[in-house]
């Protein structure tokens, strides 16, 4: 996410009491120390981003798209083999050997939410 979007979200959370809970003491400290934290994060990425355990950065300006992109990316890292079962042939249903008991003799859960 770019700095303008991050600032907009911080300001929105400060103004809106229903969103203020999203700001932790750590968020406030990281904001106060942003100039020190950012180069340290860049250095950490540079020395720990290896082929066996890469870092991935997510463009999160549009949260829904970011989530979908992350899901798609993670799924792309998993080898996929189509395990769809072969089509089946249903045997005929013999309804002559079973008679359902009358509804009034059964205990049904009340249908509060009809289809």
C-alpha cells in the first residue's frame, strides 16, 4: 500500500471511534519510528529473501483485490493434480420396497427460514 493510502487509513481510524480499536500501541510506535523501521525492513528483506524462503510483497491499496491475489499466488505454489472422479452410473432406485412414514408422525425442526 502506498504512503498516502496508509496515512488516509490512519486518519480515518483516529477520527472514527468504531475503527479506533484497530490502532494498537505498536501501530502508534511504528508510525513514530517509521523512518527507522523502513530501512531496517528493507535490509532484513535483502538478507533473508532466499530462493528456499522468499519474501512476497502485496500491493494492498485495494484490499479485496489484494486478498484474491494472495490466495491465487499461494495456490499457484502448490502442485495441482486433477483428482476429479470418473463419471459414475447411478443404479436404478427401487421405491417399491420402502414406504416413508407419514409426516405427522415425525418430529421436524420448525421451519423459521423458508426457502
